[in-house]
């Protein structure tokens, strides 16, 4: 299996601007893009996206060869699909150990 972790991490916050300000003040990051419900902080090794919404915890990105096959395999292994929006595209999976990741291809 040639799957790999991506460089993107997503978190959710009721107010993305407040959350982004924390990372700018506290850790010295720079905001690189803003949309109405999403703030981007790109770095040399990872990209942090702060989306408006209820907290899920950090969402990592995992690239797989086939999303549908990965979803079937993972749910059989006890994972839960917590958000599936193929048109976005976005598929959040919570594994039995609490890790949340977005499947991409």
C-alpha cells in the first residue's frame, strides 16, 4: 500500500480569526490566505487550515490510491466515517484510536 500522510492539518473553531490570532501571537506563524469560513497558515513543512465549525480535533490528511476501497477497508477495521462530502472532496475518518484523517487520492 503506497499511502502517505500529507502536509495539511485542519482544525475547527467557532471563530477561525480568533484561533488564527493565537497561532500568530503564540507561535509566530503568518496567515497566508483568508476566506469567509477558512484561514490558511502555510509553512515550509506543514499547512494549517482553520475552518469555522465545532471542534472535531486535528484532522490529518492521508493520500490513498482509492478512496472508496479505503473507506470500506477502514470501516471493516472499526473506523467511523464522520463526514463524507465527495463533491468538496472531503472524507473524514475517525479510527479506533481517536485519530481523524481526511482521505484524499
